């Protein structure tokens, strides 16, 4: 290709280099945004999985207490010890409700709920289980 002056040049023009830089920069920004969005989703998912595990552990703890003592005077609400997630501390609050099953003296329906605050929003997780006394 010959320039108007008559020199023979075989390089890229300034405009071509600038367009390439803009396209590459946009791609890198998109990749970083996607990465941080995925990291945020992963944090929320791991928090939800850990909350499920805490709720299962609380139900098992209540069942063991009642089966060993045959007593319904366990703590119905409280705070599960603070757990650390990604250098943050989160308090999980649990609440338990018992209601007898009609037609059975030894069988109760136990509803256990777990709540916590996640990124300024209150989150809840509920689980129902049967509790047999005796």
C-alpha cells in the first residue's frame, strides 16, 4: 500500500489500534463483571447450603434431646452460634413450633424456621418434621 506521500508502509493505522484496544478492553470488563457476579452467586449459594445444614442439625439436636428425656421443655427459639462466611459474621436465629397431631398422643408436628440477614435482606428457611415422644 502506498501512502499519498509515496512511502511504502505495512503497519496498522492509529484508528485500527484504538478500535482494537476498545474491543479488547470491553471484553476484559465483561469477563471481570461476570466473574464477580458468579462469585457473588457462589457466596449466596454456599450461605444457603450452610443454613440448610444448620437447620438439619437443629432438628436432629431437638429429636435427640426429646428421645433421650421424653421432655418437651427444650429451647423453642434462640441464636445459633455465629458462623463466619467470607470474612463476614452472620447470626442465624431459629424458632420452633410444636403442634400435636390429632388422634395421636405421642406424635407432634415440629416446624423449625431459620432466619438471617444477607446483603441487607432478611432470609428465611423453614422445615417441617415429625417428632415422636415415647
